[in-house]
C-alpha cells in the first residue's frame, strides 16, 4: 500500500526533473533569445530572413513534435543518436523557448520610441551605449508581463518531456495509475500550482521594483 | 565670424525633395530662429545639422570643423563621428529624457561615459577617474541650478511637469558644451501657461552669448530673442533678416501670408 508520504517523495523526485529542465531552459533561452532578436532585427537581409524563417518553423510546429525530432533526427541523419533523453528534451526546449523569447524581446525593443535613440545619439553616445544604458531597462520593464506569462507556461510545458520518456512528475504519477492508484496523477497539479504561485509573487516584485519610472 | 555654415544642402525622402539647396550661416554668439509652416523643411534642416539625418548633398561646418561634406566619400572613424556629433546639441520637441534616471543622472550620463572612455584610453589611475566624475557632477549641479531645478536633482522625469522636463533636457544638452545649440520646437508639446519658463531659460542662454538655432512657432519669442529670423518655405529659405525686417516689413508674398495666418490665430 502506497502512503501519502511515499507517493509525495516519488512525485517530488519527478518534479525535480521538471525544475531542472525549467531552470536550465530559462538560463540558456534567455540569452539565446536575445541573440535571435538581434538576428531578426539585423540590417543584413539574409541573416534576418534566416532568423525569421527559423522562428516561423519553431513557433509553427508543436513542441511535442520538436522533442521527437531532436531525439531521433541526429541518429537517423548522422548516425549520432542522442543517448541522454534529458539532453534531447533540454535542446528542444531551449530552441523552442528562445524563439518565443526573441519575439517578446523584439516587441519590447521596437516599442521604445525613436526619440530615446536619437537623444542618446545627439549626446554622443555609441549605439551600444544607447542600447545598454538607455533602452535596455525600459525594454525589461515593458516585457516583464509577457515574459512572466511565457515563463509560467514553460513550467507547465516541462511535463511534455515525458513523451520522450524523461521521468518527470506526470510520468511518475502515471506509474502509480498503471497499478490502479489514480489520485497521485491529480496530486501533481499541486506541485505546479505551488511553484507557479511562487513565480507569480517573484514577477509581481520585479514589476513593482520597476514601477519607479514611467516609460 | 560665422560659426555654423551650411552650404547648398539638399535632402530627399523617397520622391519628396524636402530641402532644395539651403545656404546660411550663424555668427558666433548669435541666435537664429527658423519659422515656416509645417512641411517647409525646418525640422529636417535641424536634423541634418545635428547629424540625425544625412543630407544627400551639401556641406556643413561648425567652426573650423567640417561635420558633413557630401563630396568627401571617406568613411569616418567612430571618434570622428562622435567629435562631429558633439559640435552641436539638440533639444527635442518631446524632451526625450531617459525615464529610468534621475534628473542629475540624465544630465551626467553622456559626459560620464565620454570621460570614462577617455580615461580607459589614457589608462588613468582610478583616483583620477573618480575625481573627474565628481567634477562632472558638480558641473551638472551648477547647470541644473541655472535652469532653476536644483531642488529636483533626485527626481525622475515622470515626476516633473513638461516645462521642467524640457529644462532638464536643455541642461542635458548644455552639459556637453556644444558650439551650436539647436532647438526643435521646444515649447510645442507644452501647455501655453508653462511655455514661459522654458522660453525664459532660452532667453537667458541668449543673453549669455550662446550660439543657438531655434525652430519655433512662437513668433513673439522669435521676434524678441533672435538676432536673425529665417523663413523657410517649400524647402528653401524664402526670406531672412533681422526680426524687425521679417516680422514688420516682410517682402516675400508667402511670408506675408504665413504671418497674417499665424498672427490671426
């Protein structure tokens, strides 16, 4: 007979995988997204075109499909299968979320008025200085709400990794239901709710912290 | 002696020729106002002079420095570009203060970045950098005081009125001591009752002998503060002269029309 405690420990182990996937994806996708943004906004047309097509493909296909592609395609094409399923999941998630983040960044950057850039320019600042010293914080302020949305979605999306057999929380719960114990499956919701509640508080704090200026 | 010299300046956007050959000079210490209806090319002229637009053809020089020359195809280095940029200063119609910085920081930021870069190149010791930065702060405080905002040093732009924001913008431009200070309709975004405080600051600068180029719709102010008034129409300078000549005895038919329309309003 499974006790509440033993189920909890099993599920927590699974959720550990979710959190690992979540934090590594976030850590990598945040900067890579910015890189994609710069490519998408580049004046060099081929790069811009390439980057936009890439974003279109990634945003236009299901993440679940991308997980399979990352797992199988390297093995089929180059005879170099990805052996660790977690790594495959991480690669797919990073690619997918970088593209979403890049579009949020782009929206934020493009929403800053031209006057800010021009003011920086007439004051003799370089383009890099204008971006980092003037524009960036204003962009951050504007993208906190859409980013928090996306990041909360990421937490929940991590459970998709089970389709390539990463032992995340819902997969763990499913092992119980295979033995006829259904309730652990529903119980997993509590883990997501709790963690997302925590994130909501954190994002609320960040928003408040940036509340001191308007722009 | 002419401090700013603009020769045969042309600028086209798409198929519209906005500037059709502008020639004019500003003497050191004098104030020139540019008037004209919207679409006459005033703002474009100002943007070409301050480097925000690149003219198609012509030459601009400030003092003995040529800041733009369409016949010179040589690519400028970053340092040269910046040097050219800093010859002129610009105060925008919409202020364009940096919202996340305090008044003081808005004024010091650009200068500080400049000095830090200089120090890095010359490999100055840390103590010297510190000393120079606190020097910048002192200068900034004096300039902010001169526009009457010494009690707002630590305030953010969103806490200021439009008139106060524009005065900060003027202080910010002054901090880099441009040879020619340009204004693009500095009071157009302000409520009528607070334009006065901005105009007072500009008047004070005029009395201090600053060289200024002001695009404005404030005819009374242009009359009072300028040494010379330029009337632009359809991409050319249609008339220029002393304020008395331009406002009281306009010769150009378009100018007469423009003045009667604005004065009636």
